[in-house]
């Protein structure tokens, strides 16, 4: 199963033996063996007790609470981390070494630009009718990627400038493949103002939770990244990791609309915001869980690769 999604009013979650029991208004709804669950995602009010939370922690099951009508990230509970404290020490040393931090941040930006370029080239094959804007977007990314692969030193500020320029170029191409009726002209958030951005925001929120859990489970500190500056309450290392996976998420969201799994009728207006309705969320979560195991495995491989390299870079 992987993830148990609870997105309905008047739900309660209990643990009976080794089985999770979901009830609606007191009536039995479904049961799920705890051993099959990697994480639980809750939206809205769901009743559960601290004994259950403790058991989830012991079992290494992540717990993510989404809040508000606009489905914001609320809170997360993680299982036990990897026990090798050397990993966090290596991470802290790399951050405090300006040269090493810049090198790691550069890898993040280069990986994101390369992934963006790969998405646009795939869309070129799928949408030859939009060849002009897609080709132009790729042409804008190529020199940025060449600079990142060059030998000239770059600080964090310059890298963030390249990242911003690449995002602007990328979204100019991505916007061309969505129907004009969706009103998608580029990335907007807080709130998302069109159906595509509503889906992107929800996907990125779930991806961020996946990244936090992957970084934590590996034994690294999710709060300390290399590209993203440390900030109160922000898991900067997870934010770095998500940058490498945004392209996959964007391509997947495009597929939802291309295949008409999601349509304008699945969304509603709430002031300036466009929100995914209940029927749309059911489609979204089911399709997300079909692809998420691949992303989770890729994230774990990436994080373990980072951990090995951090240890290798330590002075003998």
C-alpha cells in the first residue's frame, strides 16, 4: 500500500493488534495491516490517540498532517533516524566550509537544470505542435547548464540567480503544453490561482514530506541544506532534494490533465485561490500513490549517495 490517505470528515484511526482501523462516524470503514504502511497523510480533522502515534514512530511510519482548505503542510512525525552520527557531523562540516557548501549547492542547481531540460525535450516529442516555445526554452537553459559545468567558481547568490533564470525559462516552455482554458501561464502560489498550480502545489507539498522522511531516515539533518539557507521551521536539506525531483512531478501533473483524469470541474474557486475539490483529490491521491514508490526509491538512492560522498570528503 505505501501511504494511507485520510481525507474525509468525521474519521477516526485506531490500532487493534497489528492492524489500523479506520472508522467514519463510528462505523467501520476499512482495515489496513500496519506492516504495509510507510506513511499516513491526513487532511482535516481525524481522531487518533498518542498510543497510536507512539506505535507509528516505533514502526518507522511517517505521519503527515495537511491543514486548511488550501491544503498546506501542517506538521510531520518521523520514525527513528539512522544511528550513525558521523553523517550529521560530516553534513555540518560541509556546510561550514564555504568551498564545499558552494560545490554541493552547485550540484543541486545543475541537477535541477538538467532535469528541467530533460522534461522539455520529452515534451518536444509529445507535443511537436508546440515546438517553438519548447525549443526556445531549451535554448535558454543550455548556456546556464554550460556555466554550471564550467570551472569558474560560483557563490550561493550567483547560483540562486542561475536557478531563478532557469525556472523562468523552464516554465515558459511548460506553460505551452497545457490547454489555454486552464489559465496556466507559469508558477504562482500562496495561493495557487489556476488548476495546474493547485496540483503543482499539492504535489510539491507531498514531495517535500517524502524528502524530509528520506533525509531523516538516512541519518542526515533535514533542516540543514546547502543551496537553501537555514530558516526557522524550514527543512532546507529536504528543499534541496525536492529541487531534483520537480521535473518528474511537473511531467506527472501534465499527464493528469493530458489524459483528462483531472478537469476543470474538479476545481473550485475560494477567493483568489483555485482549490482541488474532494472528487479531484480522490483521483489525485490514487494516481500519486501509483507513481510515488518510484520517486521514494529514487530519493533514497540520492540521499544515500549524498551521505557516502559527504563521508568520503571528510579529512582523514
